[in-house]
C-alpha cells in the first residue's frame, strides 16, 4: 500500500503527488516498471501503518523460524493471533487482518508479540520497535531477560556488558552499590560506542534509554546479593548517595 500526499495540480489536469512514510522506494519501483495506473483510497489515520505491518510480520517470521515447525507461515500468524485474542479477551471467530486493522489493534498485537518473544526466549531484532512499542517496557524486559537494550541479543549469542549511566568509579565491581543507579545492558561494541558518543547522542541514535531498578529488581537480576547490600548498609563509613541521570539528559 502506497502512502502519498497530493501536493499540486498541473495545467494539463495531472496531479503531483509525493510519497510519505516508507513508500518512496515502492513508488520508484513502480516508475521503473512503468506502472502508471494506480487505484487510490482515501487516507484513514486510524488504519494500521506500513511500519507496523513490517514490524508485526518480522516478529511473526522470527517466531516461525525459531519454533522450526512444519506449518506454513500463515498458520503461525493465525495461531499467534488466536493466542493474542484469548489473552486480551477478544473474539477470534473471525481473525483480524494486518492489512486493514486499526492502528491501535496493531500496536497492541506488536506489544504482545514482543512479550511473547521475551517469554519464550525467541531471538528478534528490536531496532524499529520504538515506532510502536512502549520503550520503557521493552527495556525493562530486556534487563529481566539479559538482552542487549538495542539489538535484543541474548547472553548466549553475544558478549554483553552492563553500562552504568552514573559513573561507578574505579575499584572492584563487586563493591559497587547498584541500588538507585541507572544502567543499560549493551553488546560489547555498543558499550564502546556509548562511551564515544555519550549517553544522550547514543540514546537518540538507537531510541533507547537507561532504567532504574528497585532494590528487589537489583536482587532479581543478580546485580547484588542481600549479603552485599547488608555489608554496605552496616558500614558506618558508607553513604548511600541519591544517584541521578546527568542534567543534560533531562
């Protein structure tokens, strides 16, 4: 589906149009193929967008490839839609179509697919999810499942580093108090990149950010043990500081 905007009308009656979203490549391909006759429909701002369709189909393919079943891809898509509808309490007697469903339904389905991939440890590429997904939720899930915040690479597939947005200083990392700190999990090469670009520019480039964990989450993620917390709290010379993001980050 092409998304175009009418920008003018020529003296001979021809209209001048301009592609929007990611339709430019498709329009150029039609021109190369000399296909000049198109059927146009009025733009519906509430209809699923092309980026949403691409992300949803990519996630469905990731699930299909990982499960290594003998189904056709359409069967995998239908199975996921049924599971989604059951989870959300929607009717699935007539399944929705990603070609003409609402933008809101597509967003909900994509969010559900992302959580499904995290739950079943399915590898997927998250570089475009900022277009439709709750990024705070995605980063929390990335941390919970030990995945790179940017690429969603798993620990078994890549070397992952913990990046503290608040400097932890020199010394043994086992003595670091992770409570109240903002941090990220990044692939080794991206960890180097964030030091080169700086936090703000890195986050703008990759559409990610750091998260702050509660004491219980620090324990759950294995960043500290109760024993380590108690040793720091019982040390009269230790002061728990109120860590915060750098001022320029906001």
